[in-house]
C-alpha cells in the first residue's frame, strides 16, 4: 500500500480535525446522526482528551463521525479513503453503509469509495473497538459480564485507542492506478541494479520508470509496454545510505495510455546492505554498534496520536545524544516517523505488535505466571497478519535493518519453538531483503531455559539485573549478568548479542546520598554497571536502553504515574544520566 501523495494525477485531502465522538452504550444506527456526541480531535487517542474517567477507561466500542465534501469533478476519479491506523479495530460506514473493516491498531488500511459517495456532503462514521483477547495482537485478557467488557492488557503500556494516525481521501484515475511499488535491488556497494516490483490495477500501454538522485537529477530511465520491462536499472556509482548519514534516491513510476499520463507515483528508497556475521551486525560491510533506545509513541494529552513535532523533537534529542538506533517497541510506529528515520539515518528495529505472548504476564504480579502460554494463545493468524502488513508497509525504508517479530514471548515454555518456527519461516519467505530477525527475550527466558535461540539471527535480550532481579545489589547483578552473557556466547558463538531493554525506574528529581533505587543516583550506577559488562564483551553489538522517556501504563502497584524507566521524563526533560550517556555515546 502506497503512502498517499498528491501529484499531477492524484488529489489528496486531509480529513483530520475535530470529529464527533460517542461511547457505544446501546446499539447505534450508522444511518442516523450521532446524538449527544462530544468533540474529539483526530489524529490522537481519545482517552486523555476528555475529563471523564468513564470514557477514559471504557473498554468496548466507540463511534467517531465527521463529514467530507466531494466535488463533481472529483467524482469522475476513483476515490480512496485511507486510515494511517485505528486502534485496535475499525468498522467504517459512509453515508450509513458499511464500506470497510480492519483489525489491528498499528497498520494502515484503505477503502475504495466507488459508488458510495455523491457530490456535496458525505457522512463518515467509524466504529472503533479497543478490545483485546488471546486471539488478537497485541494480547489482552478479555472478560464480559452483561454486555460490559473488561480488558486487562497483557503488556506494560496504557491501552490508548482511537484514530491515531492521519485520515486521508485521495484520488486516482479510473483507468489504471499503481497499487504497490517494492524497490528491489542488488548492490555490490559500487554498482546497484534496481529491479522494481510494481503492482497495477487497470489497463495502460506504456510504463516509464525513472531514478532521481537527491538533487532531483534523473540518473536512469527505462520504459516499456509492460511492468516486467522496467527492470535492470543501473546506478553505476552508488551513493549509499549510511547510518546517521542518509542518502535517498527516488523511483518515479508513470503509466500512460495513448500517450497520456494516467497515473504516477514517486517512491523514496535508499541503498544499503545489512548482514549478520562473526557475532556482529554489519551495514555496508562495516560493523555497527547500536546506541539508542526502546521507545513508545506516548505523549501527554495526545496519547499515541501521530504528532510531527513530538517525533522531530525525539529524533533531534536522540541525535544530540549521539544515538544511532531505536526499536519501535512494541508496535510499528507511524509512517511519518519512518520517513523521518530514513532521512535522519537511524537504524531501526521494526517491531510488530506481538507483545504479551506470555500467559498470565503482569508486571505487578511477577512470579504468578502460567506455564501453558502456547496452549492458551490463539494468535497465529493475527500474528501473521501483522507481520505481513508491517513488511508490506515498511520494506522500502532503508532505516529498517531488522524485524522484531515479538517482544518477550514465553520462549522458555513448551510449544515456543514450534510457534516461532512457523512465525520465522513465514517472515523469511515474505521478506525479499532477508533482514535479520529478532524477538527480544524476557528476563525469565535465560540461556538455560530458552527454546528459540536457534531461530533468530541476533540474540536480543531484555535484561534487568539490578532491578527485577538482584534488586538493589549491583555487585551481584554484575556477576549474574556476566555469567548469563558468557553462556549465551558459548551456546551461539556466531550470533551477536543485542540489549533491547535494560533499565531502572527513576523518579526525576529524586536524589539519594545512599544511592537507593528510584533515585537518579541509582539509575546512574545501574547503567554504569551494565556498560562495564558490555564493554568487556566484543560480541555485544548494541545497547538500547529502556526507555527513552517515561510513559503511561495502566495503574499498578509498581507503576506510580506510569513506567519511570525513561532517561527523559514523559515531557522530555532530562534525568541526570542523560549527560553521562551523551558523553559515552559521543566517544563510542
Ligand atoms: C517490556 C516492557 O514493555 N519489558 C518489561 C518492561 C518493564 O519496565 C516493560 O515496560 O517492566 C520488563 C519485563 C521484566 C520481566 C521480569 C521478569 C523477572 C522474572 C524473574
């Protein structure tokens, strides 16, 4: 699915703005006006826009409504309605009739409106659900009593919901349009051959493909009468996309009929090679050490809503700290963010929303975990769907150097190997780039009990020695961390080890001369201990801290106003560790 653009053949309108909103208490007729609604900004989570705890914490269904105008001229074209994401499930109605449905809160979907709209004002309603279960991705525990739902998220972030990303209406010609462009290429890092895979609906008699460099110069052009003729485009002196030094080419595809242009689309791409070998990660034949964060799409008031200023500020902050990488924990981030990551040169581990694949997991109930996860979970179909939608959406982004197919699954429980064999086979067969695969491992899936290490290219560890384990005992923590690390390396000597989480809850402004947990001093010592260990192990290929910023979670005994493992507060003010880290990464 292409990211919508306007050009000489396509028109683009934004439907973002103030919509009407209502919690579904009784069945609602989509053909009737939405009575007693309140205002809700789109895009954004609905939860923190209202001063109403019942709405904020309601589990179930919600209605959004707006209107949009279409001109007679526009109706001559093919019209498509596109949602960047609706969390977690959307049923879409236009002028009272159901036109589409999508399950999965973090990937885009679109709906053709042919025959559904008329000139003038049209009514648009979306019935949204925030329900999760053991069949959905991510996973929640769903209960129902007399039609009242309750969801216990099986993960440690607030279950924000709503229309989280932009809503757009765009047009294409009715004769033919480009559906998809995959910029496949082969490179020896000098010469690159681009073999685009383009999908088109409709008839045309000529297709033109052009490659433009960053200054807009055309460096290659091929044409033909069919899509398989636009192959073997050669870039003889390749300007590589490098970490923190991006370079983006553009591929422009045009369709013509009887000499007239009927559709065109320009797709950005970058050229780089990613490899895992000799216990290291290599980009363009150079070993890279990942410095950065696990993050969240999370900010006061907007929740998980896409906001360009917040995205840009986070990127500027990471660059200022000499970070070069982040993981999209625990779901694919907005397309707008991925585009900026390409331009900024970040190395991104793109994670699908498969978080909570651990029966009975709850951060506030550690130790009370069921051991039959792979009998309880019925997530295989939904899991494959999110992998397919994530790869389809993100495969043209040079910033994406790895796919993370799950976070902290119960990889030590019986059935884990079978489940992840199917998942990794499926992912590898979809991904033409053969990017490395990871699934960050939970602290309890130690090297002695984990069953899935052989399936992944990089051993990704979420480790909390000195916090959840060996709490307040950094000497013991250091020795336990070292022991586990050495064992992993012994077991998989060729696989690099990447820290995808490590951190300690820290209250900004809390100081302790005794360097007690939760203080900025403890956070400092905790990280220093981890760094001391990493620096002794050359098979460790990166450190992604948990977390970039404090973030909202469901209320919980160990969650006082959210998870405080940020090195920044939720509103992006630095804790003391930031300055040491900036120095470390500046030298590394
Ligand atoms: C996932 C992330 O979303 N990992 C968690 C993070 C946290 O801060 C959470 O925010 O809690 C850590 C999981 C730790 C599990 C420890 C299990 C210990 C078993 C002995």
